[in-house]
């Protein structure tokens, strides 16, 4: 028999209370996994989309919105003349309701630009030219909208035709409606406007060279801000707000977990006052009593953390399939997030156990002889 | 269980012990003086509130006197640098209410004090089995306290008190929660331990009949020793 045996028995002697405490912690941890996983997934999906398009630098003005603000398309020409720029592709992107999908990414690209190159046609074809009233759908988007080649599709007030289904090698690409830039500019009344410029640097471009190119573009284009593709979304104010809200909500849920564990451990110490005094009378050091209480609360945290991680992972999966956000988010439930969440749970357990442990260590062993 | 001799020859030596509670409004001990020799079986008797349990707590380093000296083998008990180690290695406690841990079997309960002993983990179980055999409970090793009779629980508690091979057993009303038959068996067991292992045994009881099983009786009243079976020591 070891101290661990005593710790485990301490928890299972009150199965209902232990279970309820575990539920409390696991909900908090599930919130961490779900909310942080979703916000990270959003960033990762965007980054993967950029990688799939072969974009090194993104020029945009994200401001505080989730989609960038439009600016004049002529900016693109100024960037194209910079020495280390191999290619540019002006884009107009928006998040909008498309038929049955409440929110979908519509990405309009300059016809012939390199941002079309990553799209592999699965069915149908690409638009014939820049003016054809046609779209191609990413494979997930086609599935969500239940569209096949030849079907009509309503984009804002215009009716276009689905001419192809494509695989864009990234979640955001596959979840998007893709069309030629002038067609979308006309539909949305944004003639001559774009809100993103994909820039491909002259290869091979090191990260330092990409950074230097960003600085050059920033000097040249005050309308937008150039960022390395990987950092683009993470630096947007809206994404930061979303991320802060994710962590804030998660930590609030975790705080509830802390109070739950602390309450349980205090109850445990109060209930076991006589028992702890007997242990002290039998020669147990106060340090061992403290360790026993802390191990119990840490074990509660660990078990709650594991349950919470499972709950969060399953929850995120279910959430990702709900019609409102299906295709928009690719939750990033990475092993590092799961490990961090479990570590937070154990930390919650230990912190929650500190006060009860201190209380237990203050008990007088002489109480063992009273009653 | 070797019992060392001290310069005075006593294992416990108390002089002018005082204990006050509630800012001096309650005085539990008033100038208590006595000596206990190694291997003695001493019963401390008296009515409820006479101070006998307070005295037992001080012998076990569970509480400190307000005044006076209390020595264990010549060392001041209140000034022990590590009272836990003293309780774990030198003292075995037996309580009136047994105080076994309810979610642990008899075998596990006996191992509880061994956490502070020097026995390696694999050997603890063997010693616990051996101790439970010595109190006649080899057939109850894996029973929870709730499944044991009162007499059996007290025997488990006695086995637990011997876990770290202490020099002294301190028993607080050990038969208080037992019927007469089990009380007799428990006293017989304690007497056997005293005889066979030459163990110092200090037993607190309000029952003078039970106290007769001891070799020496210290009788207390209102915090004072009013009679002592050992003629050399005078009650204050």
C-alpha cells in the first residue's frame, strides 16, 4: 500500500461528489479545448489556404473585421514592380450567406492569377474567361450547398452557374465559392476594388527575405499592411479579439472548476478532520498530510482534465458538423492543445487543493482523542 | 523493542505539570508529578474531567503542558524537535473509538503508521500480517472495519499501534466501547503484550475494575494525582 492508494480511496469513498466535481472540471477543460481549438483552427485553416495557393506575403487591411477592407486594385501594380516580387494576385474575398449556407467564404481572384493554380478540378471545368458568369466550388462547399456541375447558384442578387468542383488542398479553399474577380466586383458593386493581394516572392525566399519584402511593400502601400502569409490572420485585430474571448471564456469556465475542486477538497478535509488527526497521532508528518490532500486534488484535476479533453474533442467535432459553421472552421485539436488542457486541469487541482491542504496541516492531533 | 535505561531509570518523568485551557479559566492539570519505569503497566484512573486524557495527550506529544517538565528518557517531550517521529517510532496509540480508517481493510489499517517508519514498502504487508496473526485476526485480514465486531476492531487497532515496534503503548479507554467479554479479551491481549514484550503500557480508564489489571494505578481527581500505586511517588 502506498500514499497513492490512500489518495485514490479518499476520492472513491464519496463517488457522487467526486463525479460531480469531475463533471465541473471537465466542462471547464472542454471549453478550453473547444474554444481555443476553434480559434486556432481558424488561423491554421487560413494559413494552410495561403500555403496551398503558394502565397508568401498577404497584403490587406484587416482592421477589426473578419474580412479585410477593400482598397483600390491599382495597388497591385505598384507591388508587382518591386524587385523581389515574382507574382501578384488581387483578390476580393467576403464572408456571406450563400443560399442555404448562413456564412460562406466567397473568394474572387484575378483570372489567370497564380491563386488559381492550386485548384485541381474534380468535376466539370474552370471558367472559360474572366467574364463568364460562373463559379467553381470547393469540394466541401459543393457538399454543403448540395450542388453539382451545371447547377445554378445565387450569389447576392446574381444567378451564376456552377461549372466545376475543385480540390484546393486546404480547408478554407475547399469550403469556398471561387470565381473570377470582375464578376464578383460587379455583383457586390466593388468595381476596381480588392481587399487582398497574394504576393509570391522570387524563389528561393528565406523568411528574412520575406520580412524584408513586407517592409518594402508597407512603405510603398499605405492602404494595406503586408504580412508573411503564416502570420496574416494571427495579426488581425478581429482574430485577436476572438482568441482573447476564447481564452477568457475558457478561463472563466476553469475558474468555476477551481471553485468546485476547492469546495470538494474543503468538504473532504472537514469530513475527515478526525481521521487526519488520527493520522497525525499515529505519527504522520504534517507534510505527508499536505501531500495527501494535494495529490487528491491533483488527481481530481487530472481525471477531470482527461474527461474534459475527450468531451472537448468530441464537442468540437459535433460543432464542426453543425450547419451554421460547417465548412467555415477546421478546429485544431492538436496534441499540444490537449496536453496543455490536461496540464491546466492538473494545475487547477493543485491550486484548488492548496488552501484545504493548509487547513488540514493546521489540525491538532490531540483531537484524535476527542470522540 | 529494546528499552533503554536513562540516568534516572525512568521512561517518563513528570514534575509539576500544569495545563490550563481557555486563558487559564480551566485548569486540567495541577502540579502532576510521577515517574514511570520501563516495562511498567500503569493505569491512570479517575472520573471524567479529572485530567487523565490530557495527561495521556502530553505523554504522546499531542499537547504541551502550560508549566512543569515532562521527560521521555531524559528528553523534554514538549521540546522534541520532531514530535511526529516520536509518535511514529516510540509511541503506539490505542483509542476508545478505535479510529480505524473505514475504507481500508484490517491489513491496510495496520500498515498506516508504517508510512513514517523505516520499513521498505514490500515488507510492510508481511509485518502487518504477522501483527494481525498475533492478535488472532489472521482470518480477517481483508475485512473492512464495518465488517468487524467491536472486539475485532480494537484488536486491529492494537495491531496498528504495534506497527512500528514502539517502546510505549498509550491506551485511552481501550475497552470503553466494548462489551464485557470483548473488554476482557482486549485487556488479556494488552497484558500479554506487556508481559511477553516487556512493553511500557499506560492505560487511561474510569473503570477501577479494569485498572486492577495494571501493576500500578495512578488515581486522579480535579487535575491532581490523589493516589499512586507506587508508594515512592507522592501525589501532590
